């Protein structure tokens, strides 16, 4: 029995002193394509950081997966 991918998103964490005492801001981009490459997602995060004049701290792929239920037991 395999999991069924329902949706994916990527969460980026940016660092900059303009974000208050902790200096951290997170952004979540939804609807990441199945099979998206890690290096592509990292490039997007780096581009966003550059546009915002921030430092990219982390990039995390978040997945929601369904568990098939077998009612034939």
C-alpha cells in the first residue's frame, strides 16, 4: 500500500533585521508541482531573498499524503 500525494508546498525562511527581534520571516508557496526539483525550489528561494534583500535561511518541501484505506478486512 502506497501513500497518495494530495498536495505540496514549499516554505522559505528569510533572515533580516527588519523582521523584528528574531529577524525571521517565513513564506509558504502552495501548489508545488509533483516532481519539482530541489535545486529549482532552492533557486526560487534565492531569487526571492535577493529581491527582498534578505538572506535565505531554509527551504522546506511540505507534503500532504493520503493513506489508502482497505475496507476488505
